[in-house]
């Protein structure tokens, strides 16, 4: 079984490399990830990451029902759009109580985490939606799974997929919890997540330009507000990236009417600032 899986993956990877085109290589990497790690296996890995976060990273969740309901009401239509591209994901949305960290991230299995620092930093619901839609794009694109293949190699990940290497599985979970594999997202993954983010935001009724305005704001703030660096360390932004996102929005005619603070202002008033 392992020999068959490895042979199939090697052939798939070779075809992507031979093609030489970035889009074809990305397609090959997605195919590898989908063969190696099923939706259920990704969910189990996501549960391991959640445990790592709670026991070793000592994160604290927001328990206020009003805050949770609000964040989940913003994410629900976005994740419904994401499920059109990857239907096997069972999303779980949590809010981490950390006002000093402007960030959000998603792990395998559709575990989406939003920091209160992001809620406080966003000026509009479209900005908040854009960030969450971008993170959903990482899951749809199987970016963590692709990073695992690149970091550990085909043989090791094949063994993990077949349940033969629990030690490596635990190591991967620890790296994901600490952000290690998130840092492995390359330019192509970030670009793809941006494109998904604009698409899902617009499909959910939000202005897709919210992600752009959020990028621009953090770029301006990064010298004065160290918290902004948390997002930028895993999602480096530059003028080319913003220009590409503007081009995609224009080419695809992406539009959405929601681009106001809406209920965000009331939620921000409920959150501790330090």
C-alpha cells in the first residue's frame, strides 16, 4: 500500500515539475496533499493543533456569546462560499482573547481562529470578512498539507497518512500550533489565498476591497504598532501583492455592498483593550 501511494505521489509531483508552470505545480501539490491526507485526517490533525494551543500555548478563548455569535455570523456566509470549492471541510470558529495580537489563522480541518486584536484593529466588517476569507482560502488550497510535504518529504508524510508515524504527526501538530508551518506559506500560496479571500468576501456580500484596505492600514501602522507585525510576519505585504488583488477584483467583477462598521463597533466596545 505504502509503495503504491509513494509511486502515485512521485508521478504526480514529477508531472508538475516537468510542466514548469507555477499553476500546474500548484495543481500537482494539491493532488499530492489530497491523496496523502484525507479530510478526516486533516480534522484529526486540527484537533491535535487545538490541544497544543490550549495546553502549551496557553491560549484563552472569548466566552461572551455576543462576541462569538457576531464573529460566527460574519464567517458563516464566507465559509459557505468556501465549501463550494472544498465541500469536505467542517468549519469551527473560535475567538482568542488577546487584544495585543492582530492576527487570524486557520489550521487543517477547518479550525479558524480570530484574535480579539484583529476585531479591535478592523475598521469595517469588510476588513474582518476579508481576513477570515483569506484564511479560509489557505484551508481550501490545502496549504498546510502542501507545506507538510515540502517540510517532511513524501515518505514521512505517507507514513503519517497511513498511521505509521505518530511521532511525526505530533511534531507537525506542534509546529502548526506554534506557527512554524504557517511561516512556510510561499508567495504562490499567499496569492492564491488572496484570490480566494476576494472571491469569498464578495460572494458573501462584503466589499472584497476590505482585504486591501486592511493590508494598507497594517503597512502604515507597522512602525508604530508592533502588534501589526504578527500578521505581517506570516502574510508579508507589498505593492505588487495589493496591485494583483486589485486586478483580480476588477477582472472578475467582484462586488459586495457591506463595507461599514455595522455591528463591529458594538462588539469592539465589549472587548478588553489590554
